[in-house]
């Protein structure tokens, strides 16, 4: 048992250990953890540590001690506060707490943890956009009700969107539903990557509905292009 | 070495310590190529050599470049991408603006983790292979794409299993595993050409006070091949952007929280913006105001320009925060110096924080410029023209 109280007593220790072993099995793990001086340089550099109850030092410490209970707790909570800026990479031991968090998050998603599902609520449309269209944000996302805090100019962009996009000299930027014009052939190759690397399974684990919608879009396009979907 | 036409204002002293350079990734890539594991796409001539963090040199190609665009730039601040292309065109440099390009998908990966190392590397190398097929050299517009691609380069170099997994996925697409000799960010291209840009400068920026926000994913992710220069902060801080500002004769002003991130947070900017706004305002904009009182913040990445610009409205109105600094990219700043139109090229009407006082200080009549842009919009509305073209914007 670790130093901290078990906040998830309903989850068997063996399950927490299994998830931790999955983290350690990631090929990148040895590159992200070399030990910890407890110097706190990572915390001083960390933006999330200033506004959340969050510490990259604790992430590195828990991993170095293999504190399975604390790591499970972090996997369900702390990891979603990280800004992924990698300011913590200035660690004098060459640790990357941000890199550890990338793996911890990935294992949380891969195993469909409820906390990961909750953390990604409201984020599905972004996942759909990037996986389905090949660009992360699109001009038509700039809606005043979605970004009221960005000021009145967002409404102006939204009102004039089609016109203002046509007023862009680069020919690839006349789009409103994608960041730029992406070829169908390119999208098909992207879809093949998602299917061949297990990403569609990850999506199914964390958001079954999103997986169904994405599968419909992708499989239709792949089948039209002559690919048999049997991954 | 940088050609500094303008001294950097700072109260701190900088001494370049002796860094211990680690492995040279070029040697590892050469070895992998010799063993038939991958193909290296060599930097085409002509190129300019610049210094990186540990004193090594990096080749920056000038032309025959394949511009790997950025999601956030193209989607929400399109004057950023437009300015990059415009500078290349003004300097007579050949390039491709490809449609056979996807996002690096790293914004989503850092936000949601709904992907994995093999998928991320395969996406990177699909794009690299697409560039290789054209014979043009990739130049990366987004700081996160640049940093993430360097991370995937590390993984491909050091993890054979992953390398072979990615190679197999690419084979199913009919593509080879190609690695660029150097992974080049557009701001490095601009930095390398800063004297050429300064030669084309038509506007006097000597009164313009500038704070620089260096992008985290540019120099914190795989730091070894970010650009440094002993003449800029003693080589203790990346020289990117500051070198350009100085070469254009503007005034780079130091501030204490230069190392802090902008607050973008990847998922936070989309679903937890209270954090983003607070951090951007309290740790960046207000401190810049207090310590440097700049006319403009210049950065070189999608997320940073978005965050620092868009976060100021709500904190200013709702909390009376000491905000109100316009934000733009180094590309837009350089384009304005070279005489670019603030709306037709730099597309500043997509930005939130008021930039018009800055334009006035730059000697630009923004009312006249907006009237000119509105004339173009009328031509578009009437159907006289379908799109604004490069020929239309000068």
C-alpha cells in the first residue's frame, strides 16, 4: 500500500496494479522518468500548479515510488489538470512529468475509466472534427455562444464568415468547415491510420456513440475507395 | 550570429554556461538510413545555417518548401498563415501550399489522449511522405506540430518496435518511412531570413516596444535543435522571434515571466477556459504591462497567439484587469514591416484585442486600409470576383 489513503476502495488493488503495469509497458516510459530530487523546479515552472491542486513533482514521485494507489488517484483526477506545455521538462534529472501524464491519460482512455469519460464530456465534437476531417478547429466553430468571453468580434467573424474566408488569398483557406482544404485521398489515408493503430478501439472505450458516428463516416468513405473494413 | 540593429532592454545579465550536448540525432538518423530503416529527406540548397542550443548548426531551407499548415492558424487567425506565404512570395521563394496534408493531430492528443504513440507517429510520417513525394521540403507552421514531430522523431529513432509498427502502417498506404534531415519551424525560416526581410522593410518600427512570448512546444519539447544565439540573452534563452524583432529595429523588452506558458492548455482553451483566461492575464499580459508596457506581444505559435489575444476581453471587462496589448505572430509583424496590408494580408480583423493604436504607431492609416478592404468585400459580394487573390493584395 502507498502512503496515501485509498480514495477508490471499490476498485481492487489488482486492477490498479494492472493499469500501472500498462503505464510502465509504454515504450516511452523509461524516457520520461529517471528519479526525482524533490527540488520542485517542475512545480515552479508549472502553470497548472498555480491554479489547481496539482503538482508535477507528485506525479514523478508517485511513479518513482510505484505508489499504485496514488497513481490510480492521479490517473482519475490530477492528470486532466495538466496543461501539457512541458515546462516541467526543465527537470535537472531529465524527467518529463508532462510525458508521464500523456501516458497516464492514454491508459485512462484506453481502459475507458469513468473519470476519462467525464473529462472528455463536451469534447467529443473536437475529437470528431480532428479524426473525421483531418483538421482540429474550423472557422465555423467561431460562434458567439461558444466563445462569449472572446469579445464581440467573434460575432462579426461568425456573421461574415463565408465572405471573410473568400477574402483570404491562399486558395486552400476558402473553407468554413475545415481549417484548410484536405484531399479525399489524404483523409482516406488518415482513416486507415486510425483503424490500423487501434485508435478507433480507444474511442469506443471512452465514447461509444462517438465511435459509431465516426465509424459511419469513415467506413462509407473507405468502402467507396475500395477498402474492406475488417480490422 | 545575429545582426542586432536594436539592443534588447533587460535588467538581467546573461552568461552562456558550458552545456553538455547530448547525442546528435543526425548521426542516429544517418545510421538508420544506412541500415535501410528509413529515408532521410535532405535539406535542399540554398539553405542558411543557424546555431542551436548546444552550439550545433541547423540547416534552414529557403525555398522549394512544403508548408505544413496549422489548424488554429488557418481556422481562427488566418492572417497568420497568409502572412507566412506572403513573405515567401515577396522574397521570390518557391513553395507548395498542399491539400495532401492533415493536422499533426497533436492538439487533440495533448488535450484528450484519444490516440497513441504509433498513430501519432504514423500521422507525422504520412505528412512527411506526402512532402517527400513532391520533392519539396516540409516547413512546419505550428509550434505544437513542430515539437510533437520532434518527439515522434525521438521515438522512431530509439524504439525499434514502434518504428517497425509505423513503417508497416505506412506500407499499407503505399508510403515509405521518411524523416526530414531537420524538422524546421516556419519561425526558424523567418529568423534565418531576417536580414533579407529587413532589407525589404518599408515601415519604421524603431518606436515599437515589443514583448516576446516564446512558445513552449518550440523550445521545451526536444530542446536541442531550437535556435539560440550568443548575442541574444547570452544564448541563455531561445533567440527565435527576438532576433527578428531586433533586426527590424523594434525594441524587444524583457519581462520576468517570459518562461511561463501562455495558459493554452490544449483541453483548457476549449473546455476549461477560466484557467486559460486567468493564467494568460495574471501571469503574462498584466506582468508585461507592469514591467515592459509594450505596444504589442509577438509570438510564433498558434495556441499562444490565440490565448494571449482572446483572453484579454473578458478579464478586462469583467474584472478590470490591466490588459489591452495587441497580439500577433512574428510573420504578421514582419509582413507589416515589409509593407503588407493590415487587413488583406495580415487579416487583423480576426484578432480580438484592439490593434489600431499599434497600427497608428506604425504609421498605418487603419481607417483608409479598412475602407480599401471593404471595397474588396463589395467586389466579392457583388460577384465581380469570387475570391481575393495574391494579385489583389499586392
